[in-house]
């Protein structure tokens, strides 16, 4: 999922995560990713949205990474 020049990825592999993909929390909750919002200021982690809830991405071992303009 990419939004505003940020991409949501798995912390362990840096592989992008897609909307609708099943994600698993650190306590074993499996749910579908419905969306999210990238960080809006330095030090923020952004959010991810699942059914009826909003979480920090770290709960699901995810993170937002900002695209760089220097990619080769």
C-alpha cells in the first residue's frame, strides 16, 4: 500500500503490504488490512486500519517507509 510517497512494508523483509492482505499481530490476531495513514510529522509511526479498529503499524510488525528521490 502506497500513500503520499510512503509505502507500508513488513518490518522483517521490507516487502510491501497490499490492502486486503491478511496481517497478523504480535499476539496472533489475524485480520485483513483495510487501509492506513502514513506518518504526518517526525517521530510519528502512522496508523493501519483493520475491521473496526486503528492500530500503530508495529502491532502487526509493519512500518511506513518514505520513498526517496535518489532511488537507483
